[in-house]
């Protein structure tokens, strides 16, 4: 498995694995990270790529003192199920 590193472009988090990029589109307002959309390329689906992306986003949000409002259904479900990052749910 490739070592993945989270990149923040200012409106999108990106993570590369196996030469492909998973991403999460977001907006930041008043200390709240709104996750609008999470995407993994078809070749990475079922490999845990979106899970790793969300864990990295959660860690970044925590380090920055942000809460998360998930607009995307995947992000909402992931956060509700995450014992580690559920406390960030806004």
C-alpha cells in the first residue's frame, strides 16, 4: 500500500494512492468544515481509500480546532460511525 499524504488545496482535500487521487470538496466558514462531496476513483473503491481520506481530514480538523458538518452522505455516515472523530460532528 502506498503511503498517502493529505493535501489541502483551499477547497478540496486530496490523497493519492496507487497513482489515483481521492478527494473531498469542502467549504470552511466560522470554524466549521462543511464536507460537500467525497470521491474515490472506481479502482480504489472497496480498498478503504475513502476511509483513509476521512481519517486524515478528521485529524486535520481536530488539529485546527474545527468541527465538521457533513453535507455528503458518505461523510455523514462515516462521522456518525467513527468513535475517534464523532465528537467533531457539528
